[in-house]
C-alpha cells in the first residue's frame, strides 16, 4: 500500500471519461491528494489517457488506462469493470473501490425536432445508463466511507434549447443521485452530483475560440469569466474527501453563478 500522505491516502478511485477535460483534472487532483491507485477510463483517445496516467504517476500515485465504449450500453460497462478488476487485482491482490466518479458524457447540440432515436439512445447510454449500471456493478466492492460523485450539468437548472436530450439525461442522473444517497448511507458512502457550467475544455475549445462566443459564455457567469477544469475538480475533490462526510444526496452548482 502507498505510504504517500494526503487526504486520499490509500484510496482507490475510478474516473470515467478521464482522458481529458474535467475528468482528467479530477483524476490528477485525486493523485495530488495521495490516492493509491486510479483507474483512468477513456473511450477512444488512448494517447490522451496515457498522458494522464503519466501525470498521475509523476504525482506519486499508481494509475492505469482503461478502454471501454460506454455508448455500447451495458456491454461497455461490463468491459470497463472487467478491465478495472483485472488491473487492480494484479496490482493490489484484491478488488475494492473507495471513490467512483461518473464523469463520462456526451452533449450533442441538436435542435429538438432533429434529434434522432440513434442520438437519443447514444446519449442515454453514455450519460445515464452507464452511471446507473456502473454504480450497481461496483456497489459490492465499495468500502465503507466511500464516495460516489456524478457529474451533471448546469442545464438542469438553466434551459438549454439545443441540449434537450443531454439535459434530460443529466436530470435523470440527478434524480438517481438523490435516490441512491439513502441506499448507500448505511455504509457511510455519500452520493452527490456536481453541475458544471461552461468550462474551457477540449470539447468546447472550437466555439470558445470565437471571440464573440467566448464573451457571451463569460457574460453568463456572475464572475464574468469562463470556468476552468480546476474550478470544477476542486469541488469534486472536496466531495470525495473526509471533510464532505456530512454531505449526501446534493446537487452542487459549479457554474460560477450562471444566469443568477
């Protein structure tokens, strides 16, 4: 077991969608806090995931990149967990988990009338079905005092006319968060959700590179700027820590006061 000091010392974590953006920053925050072992899930960008693994290891934690396409639904979840089980058993000789971050998500901007059943099912698979069944799968392996954190969106509070299915899927995630909080409480496990707003990530870089779009995005926040991945990851790190032991079933707004 790692002897590195920190608020996550000895903890084992799994972060979905961790090859870039908010997920990558969360994984690195856990490593900076002394996590023993971190599973870095990715869908297709292996090079980016391996870079995150290298950055985690440079911080003194162990990490492994885990490939699984969550748009495949339950089969993707099973592939991810199988890879996680194999890797952690090989490394630690046992299978357990302390921190689950359901971060992976897709957000196609499509008018309501143009949303196809194929797009609908893909978004639901990644954004709602995967968190649901991954949480169900890891449940027997979660140690007492664990943390489950679901990444939602500010669009559950602020209307997003071009993000109807994305918003709906994340609304489902928040309801799931609420329902699971008492279910896991007997083991001292907290279940919370975090709602990011517009954040400077690879997913948003093209339209944020347009000065007018960047100015509009910044103007939505009470602070007059676009959020960073660290803005969101710091909040997630708090919820994953012992200091947040008395917080569960909550939706933490991390939008920088969007449209207050």
